[in-house]
C-alpha cells in the first residue's frame, strides 16, 4: 500500500512538473513583444474606421495586388485584426506623402520575427501596429511596418483611434 501511494505521488509530481514546463514554454512564446494596446475611450471612432470583417478569401484578393488597390484608394492598412476563423478587418489610413509600408498576417512567432528583422534592419522600417490572437494555444501575429521617417506621424494617427504601437520586451 505504501508503494502505491509513493508511486501515485511520483506520478502527480511528474504531471505537475510537465504542466508547469508546458505553461512556461507557452508564456515565452509571447514575451518578446506586446501587441498594440487598444483603449476603450476611442472605441466608437475606431469601430467606424474598420472595414467590415473580410473572409480569408476576400482579404487575400484585396492584397493580391495591394499596390493597385491602395494606390487607387490612396491609403494603407495601418492596423489589421484577425479572428480565430481567419477573418480580418482593417483600418485603412490615407497617406501623404508616399512612403513604404508592409503588412503581414496570420504568422507564427518565428515567421513574424524573420519578417520583422528583414523589414527593420534591411529595409529601414518600424513596426507601427501589431495584433496577436491565440488560436489553439498558438499565438498568431498580424502587423504593419512603415518607413522610419513617417513612423511618428503615422503612430499619432493611430493614437487618435486609441491604438498604440507595440512594445518589444527582449
């Protein structure tokens, strides 16, 4: 009987330590960056700026030839949200003068980090906005980068809608 109790305690300890390690690993997945913060004060203005929720197919179609779409509308996707079904809604903001921007959505942490390094170090951009959702225990990243020389101006436009730039933690 004592052996059964000791074995049971051992099994519980192993399961507890496994659960603790898994939890710490999942927490570390999101600790390198915090998403853009969204305040509640500007929610009405912000909601009015969003497009309707676009299906993944509609979103892909819109970005298939992003240059033509955004040149025609003289805007760029300053903030993108994604839901767990893959639908996205976008805040398009007019831009003047022209500058370079890049957005990406539905990326894993590793994919996002690679794109971030490429855009910031190689192309001189700064991360303007970032939305992170957790789908099935995995963080999914959606972000927009803009040229460094217009970052302050563009971040002020988003701040008027209650959206702040992301913060890097590591």
